[in-house]
């Protein structure tokens, strides 16, 4: 799944924050602290980041018609 440009519920632009969030969490920082620092305060925006799954590598394995 690709991160949406704006939050589905409130419309806040969030796509520019995804790479920084991903980098911080991969380095071992707690996701709550990372979202707080990035300014994600609403639960709707946080749910998009917590529910995000990178499936691009998995999808690329399959051949196209």
C-alpha cells in the first residue's frame, strides 16, 4: 500500500512525513515519540501511519500480463 497524500478523515497533508517516520522507527525509536515529534496529533492520522504495510516488494515479485 502507498501512503496517501492526505489523511482520509481530516485532510491534513501527511505523505511528506512518512520517510522520516519510517527512518526513525527502523532506527529503534518508539513510534509514539516519532509521531509526536513529527506533529501527528490526531488519531486518524496516527492510524494511517500505524496501519501502513509496505507491500511493494511483495507485489513486484509477480509478473504482469
